[in-house]
């Protein structure tokens, strides 16, 4: 198929819910991707933070190939070695005490499971979520998501969700009632623009949950698996949640969602309470096992921490150079750069110079590169931004 045919077919037959970029990807390796004309790009988007071990990591590819030849599908009601291996590895890296998992296929599904589990375990209905929070777009996850634009066309949502300001524990305390089952929080608000909480906030949430006897659900869908410089962002704050949600990067690029909790809490689910057809399929589990091996063997969390510091320093130099840049913030390789204007031009012009970037709202450039990205590649990203933002600033000064 030629380029035009591919575009025409996607436009005709695919639901029109994505703002398409002028980019058609064919292959990827590490932090690089190539388009249909064999143009190379540095990928700071990584499929919205999915490809944490890089595109097509050889160990992940090999594991998928091997498992595909053996067995692709086995329902959760049937035992399977690939799933067992994955679960053992997963539980070896999750925070202490979180030792039972429900396996699904996406971030939103991992949240749905957490909401149902919290309701079932506590026998209560309400969930406290946060202003600016993002948890996905299925009806339960959407009810926890803050943005009006996402919620309003689909009212009425699931009842019992309350949103309070992020980073303010007093507001949380005041929102608790006898109906509250859990607090649901992103340790770093990704979609909102990489917003870090005050240093004690998660600890305070833990204390609030303990004293009110409610559950703390931490959504690590975007921040988990080494992204922030530790296996999980909650590790930075020495907080262990009651339920943790994972997805995106878990299986090296193959769809997987995980809801992990304590055996005690998970045992609130009884036969048939929750299920899905594909969750824990051997193919995804084999890919996920390989991804965890890579994460550990290549010390990717440590790499994210040191490269993140380096990249933030370089972006900070740009902030000192250009008035248009308001702030650089982040943890590990989960970084936001807030500009003083709409960033659409910057994203498009960077793409023309072979750097693929992501937005978070209208004014924040979000960097979620594969953790295998090199210093040299990050330097190239900084150089492109230097040129693109420099041109935009001159343009604005002229007009
Ligand atoms: C923090 C967080 N939670 C949940 C989700 C939903 O994940 P998915 O798009 O896989 O349903 C996302 C997706 O961006 C996310 O960033």
C-alpha cells in the first residue's frame, strides 16, 4: 500500500477520536523510530509512555516469538507457565505486601478493577479523586478523571466520585464521609502536565487512609516501571498503597494492565466478581517477563534517574535562555516543560526536525522517552528545541 492509500483507509474506517500527527511509523529500535520514507526520529513520546525498554527490545521480541510459537492464548481459568513466571517477577518488584494481581489489558481496566475491589472490600461506595487527575476513559475510570471535556458528553457517570485539590491534604480530610471507600491518586499528575505533589503529600494521604480506615489506590499507569528513577513513583515517597494500578510499559509494548494489592484485600473478590477474556494471556505475560528482566539487567530505573537529571539540567539552560519557557519540572524521565503559549507549533516544528514530542494540555511539552535513550539523543532533542523555540521567540518579538 502506498502512503496515500494507508491514510485514506484509516480516515475512512477508523473512529475519528485521535488528533492524527503527520507521521506514519514503520519500524522502531530503542529510542528511534522510522517513517514510511525511512526518515529517522527520536521518540520522546514512546507510544504515550509505553516503550520504556525501547522499541522492539531484542529480549522482548525473542520472548514474544518463542511464546507465539508455543501458545498465544490461555484463559485465566487455565494454568500457564508464562503467566506464573511473570507473576513471580512482578511480585518481586512491587512494593512490600502487594502480592496478588488481577491481570487485564489497559490502564483504564486496571482502574476499573481497583474501583470494584475497593467497593467490595470496604462495603462502601465513594472514591475521592483529584482535580486534574487522569485515570482513563471507560465509565468508571472516566468518573475518576477530572477534565470536563472528557466527562460531560457522557453524563451521567458512575456516582460516588468526589474531586478535591491535588496536593492539599486538608481538603482530602474534609471530603471523607462514612461512605468513602478509597482515595485514588496519581503520584505525579501526568496528563495534567507533570505536576509533582508537595514532598509529604503521599505520606499524608497514607496516614489519612490509615486513620479513616479507607484504602489508598495509587495509579502508576504512567509513572510506574522505572519511569521516574525508581521502580514505582510511590517508592520515592516511601509510601505503600493498598492497591496499585499499572499498564502502559508493563509488557514492553504489548497491551497489559495490572491491578496489584494485598492478599487480604484481593480476597474480597470471589469467583466471578471480576474477569476478562484476554487478561494474563501467555503472549503478554512472556513479553512482560522479558521487559522486567531488561528493566533489572540494564538498571533502567537508575538510568532514568541519572539521564533525567542530565536532561532536566539541559532543559533548564533553555529556560534561562528563552523567556517563552515558564518552567521545567519532573522526576526521572517523566518531565514537563511549560511554555507561556500554545505549544502546537513547537510540536509540529520539532516533528519536522525529526523529534517526536508529546503534549500535556495546551502549554506543556511532556517528555516520556524510552529509558534506553542515550545522552547523545537527548542532546539532539535539546538542540532541536533550542532552534524551534528560538525561532518562535524571534517570530513573536517581530510581531
Ligand atoms: C495515570 C493514568 N491512568 C490511567 C490511564 C489510562 O490508561 P489507558 O489509556 O491504557 O486506558 C492513563 C493513560 O494515559 C494514565 O496516564
